[in-house]
C-alpha cells in the first residue's frame, strides 16, 4: 500500500495537479516558466 501511495504522489499529484500558489499551473509548468524567465533575465543582464 505504501508503494502505491508513493507512486501516486510522485507520478501524478505533485507534478500534474494545478496549485493556486503556482498561479494555477502545475508544478512542472511553473518550473519551466520560472527557468525560462530567469534564463532570459540572466542573458539580458550580461
């Protein structure tokens, strides 16, 4: 039972469910947007 719960949390819940604190994006999508915007800012900063 513990393995099934762990697999559910790791494979579905944490990465695909949208969160209000992530501006209603999934954690994966939020991370992609964050990385893209910070990479662009670093390039512009020189």
